[in-house]
C-alpha cells in the first residue's frame, strides 16, 4: 500500500478547490445555463447561450499544453509514475455509455461533478438526480460488470 505524502494531498486539494471554484465562477453549476447552452434549436430565436464555450475552449487549450509538458517529464512532481488508462480501445460499450451519460446531462443540465458540488446549495431536484445517478451507476455495474481482465486482454491485441 502506497503512503500518501502531504505534497501529493495538498496538490489534490488545491486542484479540487480550483476546479470547484471554476465551476461556480463559470456558472456550470446552474442547470438552466447548461440547458440553454445545449439547446441548439434555440439558435434561430436567439435563446441559445454560447457562453459556456468560453469555458470549454480555454479548458481544452490548458489541458493540451499541460499534457504536452507532462509527456516531456519522466514522472509527475509528487508521484512515481503517470497513471494513464490501461484500456484505450473505443468500443460499443464506451460509445453507448457516453451517449447515456450525455442524455442524462442534457435532460437535467447537471453534470455529476457539479452535482456533487451543488450539495452545498441543495437546489430543487438535486437529491432525486443524485439518487438516480448512483442507482444508475450501481445498476450498470451489476448488469454489465467491467470485465477488467477481458478488456485488458482486448487491449493487448
């Protein structure tokens, strides 16, 4: 078992706090803002809100640069190795799961990360959303177990 060191934990805490603050500042925790961004049918009437694109595009740019810098390093500052996904194959389960995730996000306007941070404010319907999210996660893991070994065998091919 690895011992977690203070610099590692402090970096994780600062990163989490920065991410959470960014969610609030950008208003990504507001389900109506997200729904207005996702509603492309409102473009002709002027009801579409493109402002979240100004959150997404800089985030992609920052991560693109961070990944490029990180790939030039032998290891992270506070860990022995980088932890990348073992399974990188795009298959029907990945695409199907992403589609279901997207439908849930689009129907509710709440992404799981912001949903958990919204517990502090407890807006209407949040507990129903969280209950459904956890029930769906549990049902998915029971109905379609991850098959970790099978997926790793597929990845080795």
